[in-house]
C-alpha cells in the first residue's frame, strides 16, 4: 500500500456491528467474532420447484452441520455476458416463491436488486437486499435499499480497493440503516481473471460491518467462455478455508444439484453432494480462527 492507502485503512474503526436476520429458530446472526454463518443457494431461480427443492436440501445440510443459513437465489441475472444468457424467472414470478420459502422452511432469504424501484417490492418478501458488485457505488440504489429497513449486503466491486468500501458502507448507514454486510468476491487481475487478496478481509472489517467471503464468485473467470463466464470450482474449498482462517462473519456459496447443467455460473458452483463436507471443514476452521482471535483468556 501507499502511505495514503495505509492511513485510510488504519483509521480507528467504528464498533463492530452484529446483524440479525430471520425469525425464531431461523434467526441468523452475522458478526466478525460470532460463529460462521452461511449464505447459500443456486445462482438463479430456475423455477418454483427447483428453488423449493434446493432450499430444502441446503437447509437439511446446514441443520446437520449446525450452521446458520440464509437462502439465496436471484430472480434476474441482469449482467449476463451475452444477450443469449438465461436470466431467471423475473421479478413478478419470484416474489411469491421468496415468500413461500420463508414460510415453508423458516429461512431468511437474500436476493439481488438492480434498480432502485425494485427495492420496496422485494423487501416485502426477503430479509436481505444484495447490491451486485458492478453496482456497489450506485448511490440511488444503495439509498433505496437502505430505506427499506432490510439488511443490505453490498458486494465489493472487482474494481474497488477494500478501503474504499468505507464510503459505500457510509451511504447505507447515512440513509439511516445500520444493518449492512460487506462481501469480498475477488479483484480483477488482468483479463478474465480474479484473485482474492486475503488482506481485504480485515480491511473490510474496519468498516464495522460483518464481512462475508463469496467463495464461488471468487473463482469466476468473467467472460472467460466467450458468451458466458467460466470458472474453476476446484479452488472454492481452497479460498474458503483461507478466508475462514483469517476470520469472517460468513461465507457465500452458490450450490446446485448439477452445476454443469445450470443456466448460469455452473463452473463456479459447488455440487450439493459436496457441500456438507466443505461446510464441516469450514466450521472447524472457524472455531480455531475465532478462538485465536479472542485471545488466551477467552
């Protein structure tokens, strides 16, 4: 870092927040010193049946592992590489499905919003509004999401330095909403490649917001297949273990029963059959990391 970057990243941080979502037994608490939480689900909502089946399967896995779960899926993949790319079922079809998942499984739900006008209707049926990485500096979108009162998860842009996320967080909190998460999902490294700088995680924590590591989009190769993004899911466990060892509030993992047939981000997604073993490893890593961070007297 340059001296100015160091100064910006070492200012006295605000108190670390704890963000809770969900209801009753399904409540999930995110905090950088709390046990690891999970945000997981398929890249896009392919159909009502697929969303419900995947939510049921991921919930069973999370319950066995003993990790708090927020279910995620997207109603519209608005930034597909090609015009031919499948985008999802759309807003109108997705809203009742989000509500059904919450009621049927008692799970908190997360989805992306791409335009300010989407925030209010989506906030009626989900618990977390996610701001996509490419849109992380869009002030009107951030403020509209914040004003719903829902938790806002902002993905750090691939083009953005981690210390610059302090300004992004301030846009949300400045709109009167203290419930914000920040997500690391890799940084652009030349063409069609992302790298994960683990230094970003403690720097992001200095915003005071709980930090999430997106282990599946971090292995993406944007536009790497010409008309679609590529990726290498073999590195998901590697990066996830590294991030959890550093110490994070949660991990974001896209998963699918058959990723190679998924309509988007298949090369990055973790097969459902492999998810439980990965989560058990991450929970074990998290216990060690949080114990070490707490100090010898804890």
